[in-house]
C-alpha cells in the first residue's frame, strides 16, 4: 500500500498543475468564491469545509426558488383551468357549425347554379352590346352620313362616321367567313349602301369647296385635305375630284393671266405686263415670273390636296394636274414670246431672252421635279426657238460682213465693223458669265460642260470673223496680211481671256496668232537679209556642193562677200522693223522683234561657221579676218538677241 499513496498524490498534483486558472469560467468561479468568506474567515479550516458550504448554499438557493415559484404555480393552474373551459366551448361551437354546414350545403349549390346562369346571361348581354357597338351606326352618325361634312365641326362627325362604316365593312369579312355568314352579308350590303351615299355627299362637298377656293391665294384647310384623302378609297370620285381641281383652277389661271397682261394687279399694282412690251426682255421675264409664282402656289395646293408621300404614280399625276391647270396660260405665252422673237430683236437682247428662257426651263424642272411636261416642254420649245433666232441674227451679221468684207485700215488695225461685232460678243460673254455666277437653274456643271455648251456661240461668231479677216487681207502682201490678221485675232482673243468657258478658243487663237507671228518674223528677217545681200549668200551656202569650195561659187568671191558683209554690218546699227510697230499688242511687238533678231543672228552664225571652215570655203585666214569683222556673239549683242 505504501507505493500507491505517492502515485495517487502524484496524479492529484499533476491534475492541479494541468488545471487552467485563466479561463473565463475559472475566473468567474474564483470571483464567486471570493465572496464566501471575509478576509478574516478565509483560513485553512474554512477552506476544508468548502464542499459542505457549497452544498449548504445550493440547498438554500433551491428552497428559496421553490418558495418564490409557488405563486406562479397557482397562476399556471388557474390558466390551465380556463383553457379547458375554452376548449369545451370550442367543441360545442364546432358541433353547431358542422350542423349548420350540413343544412346550408344544398342552399350553396343552388346559389352557385343561379350565379353561373346569371354570369352566362351577363356575358351574352355584353357580347350583344359589343356587337351593336361594332356593327351598328348611331342615329347621329346616320344623319352625318346623309348630310355630308358640316362647316361647324369641320366635318369631324361625318369623317368619323365614314371611318366607322369602313371599319364595319372590314370586320364583316370575318363574319362572312364564320357561322354568321348571312348576318355578315346583310351588314356588308347595308354598309356599302351607306358608304356610297356618303361618298356622293363628300364629292359634292369637295367640289363646292374647290369652286370656293380663292383664285390668287387658295388655302386648302384640313377638312378639304381629309375629304380628298378619303375619296382616294373610291378611285372614281377621287379622279373626279382631281378633274374638278383642274377645271376650276385652269379657268381661274387663264383669266388671271389675261388680267395680269392687260390690267395688272389690284388697283393697277403691279402695272399690266403688256405695258412693258416695248422692252422685250422685261416683257418676257414678267410673264415667266408671273407663271413661276403662280406655279409655286398651285403646286403647294395640289400637293397638299393629293399628298403623294412615297407614291411615284401620285406624284406624276400631281405634276400632270399642274400642267393641266396651266394649259390655258400656254397659248398666250407662246404667242407673245414668238411675236417678240419674230421681230428679230438686237443681237445681245436676243441672247438675253434665250438665256432667260433657259433659266426658266431649269427653274421649272426643279420646281416640278420632272424633266418634261406641258409647261417645261413649252418653255424649252420657246428657248430653242429663241436660240434659233439668236443664231439667225448672228448668221445675218456675219453673212453681211463676208459678202462685203470691210476695207482694212491704213494702220492695219481692227476695222470698225469687226470691232462692233467683237463688242457684241463681249456683251454676250458678260451676260452668259453673270448668268452662271448667279446660280443659273439650268444645271450647268463643270467648266468643260459650260465650255461645250457655249462653244456653238463662239463658233458662230469667230469662224466668220476669221474668214472675213482673211478675205480683207487677200490684197495685202504677206507681211501686212500677217499684221492685219494678228491684230484682229488679238482683239477677238482679248474679249475671251477673262472667262473659263472660252479656253479652247483662246488656245486655238493663241496657236494661230503664233503661226502668223512666225510668218511675220520670217518675212522681216528675210527682208533684212535680202537688203544686205546676205540672203543670197546664205542660200548659196545651203545649196552648194560640199566637195566644191564656196569661193568658187558665183557671188561667193572675196569682194562680193566683203560688200555683202559691210552692208549687213551697217544695217545692224540701224535695224528698223516698221511692220512690227503696227502690231497693236505690245507683248507681240516685243516678241516678234526678239524672234526676228534671233533669226538674223542664227542665220549669221550659220554663215560665219561655213565661211570660217577653210576646207569648205577655200578662203585663207588673212582674207577672212579682213571681211568677218564680228563673230556671232557680237552680232547677237548688236541685235539684242
């Protein structure tokens, strides 16, 4: 037994050592134990009796709990008694409710049956009400259909009723294809009768409204627009409405145009167009401006009444309607414009009228958005006739000049007749350029397009002018003829250079002027060389046989060469070119002089090189030094080449 005691003690000590005194539970227990003893009672004896004290205190707490719980227990018993009484009452009420449920079950079944029947009757009544609302017209609607649109409400009641008629007709299609076929057919026929009657009333109202439109400023209100839009569902009435517009507006248009021609506007303002008949350009312009203004008004009216949307056919029909409205205006317009053209107005005025007509051709094409039509074709025909008149006048002027070419002036400048025709061409160029700069509606595109368009006019003027100049110069020598033709070409060219649509003719004239200046230069240089006998020497060198010395050729001996060169050198110090002074262009004068000097210097250089070649010339160096006083570079300096 002795060894067991230390082992037990050892286990207890190990247990105590392993015990954690820093856990919350241990700390709380120690805090509670600290209240058991006062500092004076905390001794060894007290700690030995700790277990007994703990059990005594626990027993005391249990007794205290039992004592405090007894009132609560008495209350719990009272509540339990009350709950039992309530439970008994509930059982009694449940028994009574089961008895009542069994008695009212049959009543509930009968009530449900009656409710179902009532629901069926209500549904049938609703279906009947819906049917009547969908397929029956009210008395007010029937009266509105028979009476047509009214001004008081802008036709609102009529159009609403007519829309309901169309809706009922559409929905009758579903009835006809169902079990209610007979009802659908009957309703469909009734609605068709109402609709036909309504369309007839609507057409009469539309016709009256069209007749009542203001002649000068027609205003189609929304009711009229809606009326014609509604008639579109009845094509026959729709076309009759269009014909009515054409009839009333064309009559009004012809009357108003005639009044504008002879009486003018209200109270004479603006003044009658025919008062300006003495001024053809304004006369024609006023008539076309009046038609354009009226066309814009009528287009607004027609396109509001017959709105095309994206429908190309309706749009084309609208344009045709506009052309029909203006058919009464065409004959007086054509007659008066032709009268102006047949009077053969002055050349520039004829071109202005032609340009004016072309402008309005483009303007009406843009306005009507179509390249053809009565109005466009009419004005285009007048423009072509005006163009023909213009070219006839040009041809007449040019034929007169060609038949009897004017005599060339003594100074070889431009003849007065030619100057006059060039001046008129310049005015035409100004008019045409201003028309393009102002945004001409004729659709002129690129510079090339404008040039091609104006080319016939330039051809009609310039070709005869050049032919006339050549005829006038036929009696002159070659130099004078070149001066005269160059002066005339320069005058023509100067009127063209400011415009981009005359480039081809400017280039052509530049080339021809250059050719004639070359002729003049050759004549002048040959004349100078001929007077000094150098021309003869140069020709001899050019045709001589290279194997034969030049000195053996006739006229190529030393004395002949000395004489020719002395004369040539003297002419260089008093070089006179009077023909060039008659060129009207300072630039061409300078250019011709320089080219002549260059030609003379080149000819001398060729002569000099040939003669200095001892084998070819056969002349010794001493003799050459005695006759060749200047080398080619010195000659160039002398003639300013």
